[in-house]
C-alpha cells in the first residue's frame, strides 16, 4: 500500500499517518519528491486494509500494490534512483556509465594496462574478477585476495572506481575495503544470506540476474538487499538460459523497458556474458543504450586469445575504443551521454 500526500501536506500530518501505521505493526518508507511525499507501507497489509487513510489530513490518495516487492517498486519511489560516488560519478542519471576490464585479474601488468586503457577510452569503472565461481571445479577460480590487491593498485593508478564480484561472506569481508561496488553474480542472485549481508552495508550493489530467473524473482532478490537498509542497488541484465545455443546466453534486452516500468533502480547491461562472443558485443551494447540502459559492463583484455577465462567474449583495446566512439552517437540519439 502507498499513501500519496498532497503537495501542501504538513510534517505533522505525515507523522500522524506514520504513527497510525506503526501502531498497527507495520513499517513505513518515506520518499520525498520534488512536489509530493509518498509513504510506503511495509508489512501485513491485512491489518490495516479497512483503515480510512483517505480521509486523514493531507492525504491525496491511497494506492494498493499487488507485487510482493515494495521498496524496489516504482510505486514506492516514482523518481529514478541516482547512485552518487565521491568523485562525482552518478549511475542512473543522464550519463551512461561504462564498466570495463578483464573477466579475471591475472597479474599486475595486465590489469594495470587494462585499467589505463579503458579509462582513456571513457570508462568510469574497472571491472575484473578476483573470485571466479566457475561451472567446472577445475577451471581457474581467481587469485582471490591477491587479485583484489592487484586490481586495487590498477584502479588507483588509472584514477578509477572498481567493481568486483563476491561469492560468500568471507570474500565480502576480504573485498570490502578494496571495492567501490559490490557485485553479486548470477549464481548468487538468490543466495539470501549473502543478499541480507550486503544489505547491511553502506556500499552500492550490482545485482546480476540469475541464469533462469524471472524479472519478478530478480526484483524480489533486490528487495532482500533493500529491506536490510541498503538503498543503493543496481540491476544487471546478463542474459538468461534458453534453448538457443548460437550465443552463450540469450540477452534479454526487453528486460530494460520492463524494469523501467516496474522499478526505480538503475539498470546495467552486460553484453559480454549475454552473448559469449565478442563479435556480438558491440551490437548488443549499442542496442542496450538505445533501449534505455543506465550503464554497460564490458569485458576487455589486452590479448583476449591469451585470457585465462572468457577470452571469446572479451574485446581487445582497439575494439573497445571503437565501440566507445559509436556508443556516444547512440547515446546522443536518445538524449543521453557516454
């Protein structure tokens, strides 16, 4: 349930409604917009289903929400969420952010070269994996803490921010002081203990869509994070598992406008994992911008054929530089910036 207040509603009337709701055993989530205030009710709404909020002072109307997710719901927060960083970068505003770098951190020379290049081409965030959950237990699993240190050195030299995946509470504790965005990978989208843990922290979270998850399941996973108090959540479409084998996954770009209609959270698209083949990445990256994505996360490696993981879906430096120039044209066409 959402209570929409009149533009001239007083703080006293807002406080009175919150008091009634809390006495009934529910919680409130207040969003103050430019012209009005919205009070979202969290909890068992059957306790107040017949309460006459409509006649209370300052109330304009009451809207009932059927979806199980509340805090991520656009009805609770009509204005888009913009996540702001100390260096002035914003995610969710007019500027489309680009996160780029190798699938996995391999050594200092490689990650530093990647960081310096993607920064020069226009990327704002260095992406890379120190912890690599893989399908096969015999595949490269990442350098872990050593990888975090190498990546941190590279981001500092290039003057960037850093996003990397954590896979459990132990890796979260190890990575926290190094990273700027906590990435929850597709395999952990419904690891509810981990979602609650990152929800208690004060650092932005990039939540990737699960391998076979519906949009509602994905939004409910984001709700777990926000319910713990962390409101800085981004959703990342990275392709879903279908019957198609021509690409690694099926990149669901229709998820972008669907999410825009359902949630206020920023939306990132990963065309690298979405296709699994670098020849398709530029087309899908441009399409994602045209569809309304707020950011892209792209795998870039100095020499993709020598990469220890996901070389087939990584762009080399020249390919990434050319893509960034083309993305500027697409972004301009939809009144955005790169």
